[in-house]
C-alpha cells in the first residue's frame, strides 16, 4: 500500500515539474546525454524524497524566510528560462538549425540540469515537502513509500528519454522546434506565475 501510494503520488508530481521535463526532452530529441541527465534527475529526486520523508521536508516547511528565498529566486530563474525559450523560437532559421545541432559540453550541460532541478521551487514543494509529509502517513512503511516515489521517477525520466530518442528523426524540423520552444516558454511561465501568486508556499 505504501509503495503504491508513493508510486502514484510521485508520478503525478514529477510530471508537473515542467523545467526538468522540457530540458530532458530537448536533449533526448538531440540524442545528446539524455540518459545521464535522466540519471541525475532520478538521483536528485531520490535524495529529495528521502530527505523529505525522514524529516528535512518538515524542517524546511517551517522556515518561512528560507521558503521565501527559494520561491522568488526560483520564480526569477523560471522566467529567465522561459524567456530564453521564447526568444529562441523567433530566431532566424539558420540559428534554429544551429541550436538543433548544437551540443553543450558535459559540465555546462550537467550544471544546467542541476539548475532546472534545484532552483525550481516546485521541486522543493512537491518532491521534498509534500512527498515527505505523505510518507509520514505510513510510519511503519516509510521506506516503501520512498521506494515507490523513486520508482515513479525512474519510470518517468527513462520513458521520456526513450521517447525523445525514438521521435528524434521525425521531430527535427525548424517548424517543430519553434513551437516546441514556444510551448515550453508558456508552460514554464505559467508555473512561475502560479508559484509567485500562491498565497502560501
């Protein structure tokens, strides 16, 4: 029961973290380091879920100043990320082609992957605080809840990587990338606005 609850809850929350999914899908469509990035996201989720389940989430939840810092810094980061996507969608065709074929080196790529994870307020709210509080509803089987949440992360991120790799040949046109970036920009902007206007965080 605890494992299934963790799996279902974790899956629902992970799908909503737009910046991670956007970044991973883009690298998968480029067929560039998607699986190592997926592994990084999985390990980040595993760490956050475990910390939340074993008390850190509740501690952070009661630190109003720290939460406010996460919130507004994260909102600014997400808006910047959305602006970059929106701006790139209106570039000239040869620049979009250059973007499609470009490959970041390993360290800048991994730093960006860490940024879209650990600078996203939803990551703390959903993965650490909310999952942590739900895990405490299973005092005798907290570990199984944590394993369920981590399993959801493994299934989702690996599936997204595989899907991107399989679709890469069919989704390599300039037109697709224009609308892909615009959709990303709108989604991430909505998330940022939602976080900024929440009465509590």
